[in-house]
C-alpha cells in the first residue's frame, strides 16, 4: 500500500484468494482507490509484455521455480523501468521449514513489520504466521519431501525450499544480466534490475 502513495496506479498480485481478501480490506481501510488486485501465479503471469514501469516482489519469489518466475517478472518491465526483489534466503533451507524455526523467524521479523507498517498490519501478519494452519503447512511439506512425495498444490507457498544466498545470486546474475544483488539481512537479499532502455528488437 506504500506504493499507492507514489504511483498513479498499483496492481497487487497473490496466488491466495484469502490473502487478496485481506488486502482488499486493508485497501478499504486506507481509502486507496488506485490499487487493484489480481489472483495469479508468479510462474504464469496474466499481463502483457512491458506492462509496468516498476515491478516489485517482496518475500514472494523464494518458493517459486526461479528459472520460470524471474523471466516472467522481467518481461513485465518496460524499457527503462525497474524490477526490485526482496527474497528470503537460508544457508540451511531444510532446517528453515521446521515448526520451531518458522515461529522464531516470525517473531524476529515482528519489529521490522511494526516499523514499516504499524501495529494493525503487524498484528495481522503475526496472527497469520503463528496460526496452526501456516505452521502445519510447513510440517506437511517437510514430511512429503522426506518421503519423496510430490507436492501438487501450487498455492502452498512452502512447495519449494527457499534458495541459498549463493544460489539466488547465481540465478539472478544469469537471468537478470547487470542486476545488483545485496545481502540485506541474514535471512534476505535485495535484487535490483534495470531494463535496458532499448531492446534488441527496437535496435533492428
């Protein structure tokens, strides 16, 4: 919602209907009429090429297939525009999905939530991330991985392990040529990529 104060039009996207419902409620409370929401998958985005001046994905791509989601996000940025990513990472991705680690990570993030979004949003995020459904989801996915089970539900954000810092850096440098990659926190990295002002197609 912070972007809505700086842009003419903002489009929010999520794969979860319930999260979009929460976002719409928040939009109404903030009285931000320039924000719309779309139910979609980051690996199959329903937008035309070069649809946006600025694309941001905050804590949302780390559970996707980055070989698919990063090019999908990249194609949305108009020449001269920017793609910004805030990506959760872990040096021990399997450990990160354990129940206790998930709870502790949520508690640790609470101060940052409060500073950026205030009490009400922080309370909502903490209630969600501490819910039995959210924690059970991580346990369920970890058990499927341990026994070689296939995870079919694409709405499960824990369907893939988060990348290691080295893996994320390598993939971003390969798929987003010229991007900058910085270690923002021990658990997250920030990526910025500026789309060339002229594409090869334009130059021909």
